[in-house]
């Protein structure tokens, strides 16, 4: 009978021999070094406003969120008070790379942004922030010519524009009281004042206090917030509620080359933070208006509501003014009248649900 040959694996024989000779087993190979931490992405942010301005409070909350959500991979360095960008050229400076991110003021640009400038007053009579955001998205998504104006930057936040009321040093309770009023106004609202029988006057906001004090003007179309911001309660004791609302427009943006250089996961974090940024912006802007009106009430200002008939008449006078502005866009090959009609159609349809 043949004997079976027992085959022992070579590795086992080696282990036996090491034990027999008293040599330790070889150490396992060292673990690979951990991957290096991701490079910190440093971005500059140029704002038109000081660090304590309420708009900057929204900026700071958003910056904190971005840095936290990226675990510190993104660091945003703010430059406040127009230290990095200028008010009149903020859009052009952002596109040129003066700042990586900026608070933009397309309305101050000497050229371009024709739709953004032209449609701002088409939203009159819609005071709610949610309503105006709804309208802006509908126009932005429905008319490609509008977002095309901002195709050379990445929009990070839109802002709701101010709602204008009539601040005055004499009570304005009816349409007849507008006759002969010298009123500081801007843009298309100058034409509205003239249509109401007053005299529209364009002047810087910084000159309004003295002009009211000296009776150089009788009134000014301004937001509630200016009562506190400019101490207007000291020189005018009346405010007539007109709710001449502006629309919603791009307000913060990123240089497009910088945006395209970001990793996709970082881009997603910025995109996911847009709604947060806009909610913060709304909160602080609305807070300004609330604080302004509260101060006016505390200081004895009278807030006057026009009759429904008179307010409707104001809006009826405003409509041809807006249609004329829309026709000006049409003349430039832009869908001004279409946009105006769509905004007013949606306002009538919603009336207002948002």
C-alpha cells in the first residue's frame, strides 16, 4: 500500500521555520498616508454698503452659512463700503474680476440691463415680498431676454426693491391734494406725479431732508425705512400710503470664471443657499420698513390711506406711464409690452394669493 504524501503550503512551512528559529513574523505594510485636506478656496466679496448696514447683515449670515456648509473649504473675505467695487460700475467690475462676488447695482449702470431697469415699476400695487418674487420668477423664466442680460455672471441672490409711499409736510388725503405738490421722485414715478397734477423733481436722497425743511419740496416718494434712516420724521409729519412697489432684481452675483472654476459639490452648496440668502435679505429689508413706520408712529406722524377709488385712479394714471416705458423697450427690440401685460395679467389672476 502506497503512502500518501502530505503537502504543506509553503507559507505555513515558512511560519513554522520562523517560530522554530525564534524570528518574529514580518510586520504588516504601513497604512497609506491620509489624503491631503482640500485646498481652501478664498473668495473676495465687494459690497456697496457698510458692515453694519442691514443689507450687510444678510450678507454676513450667508457668508457664515457657506463657510459652515463647506466645512471651511470656502472662505469669503468681505470688503465693505464700496472699498472694492463702485456703485455705478459694480456689474462691470464684477465681470472684469475686480471682485469674485459682489453686491451688484444694475440700475446704476450707464449701459445695459435695459429690461431689468425698465420693468422695475411694472409691479405697482403688489406690496407682498412673496408675490413680487413669484412675478419675478415668472418673467425671468418666461422671457429669455431677461436672464440673458446677466449671462456673464452667476446670480446668487435676488432682492425685492423698495415700496414707495408719499412722505409730505402737508396732508394728502385725496387726489385733489396732489395739485401743485412739488414731489421728489425717481424714474417713471416722476411722470406719475406730473399726471396727478404735481411737479416731479429728481434729486439725491441725501438732499431730501434739507429740501423738506426749507419747503423747497412739499413731499417725496420714499420707502418707510427712510423715516428712520434719514430722520424724515423731523421734517414731515404725514405719509400717504400708495404702495408703489418695485419688482425683484438680481442683487448679488459671482464672477462667471470664478464660478466655473469651483468643484461641482461646492457649486451645489452655493445653489442650495440661494433661498436662504433671499429669505435673509427679505427679513432685513422688511425689518427696515417696520422700524421706520414704528418710529414715525412714535413721533406722531399720521399715516393716511386713500380711498379705494382714489388709489385705483392713481394706478390708472400709472398704467399709461408704464406702457410708455414698455414701448421704449419695444423700440430696442425687447419684449417690454409683453412683459408688462404678463405681469399685470398675473397680478389680476392671483389677486393676491402669495
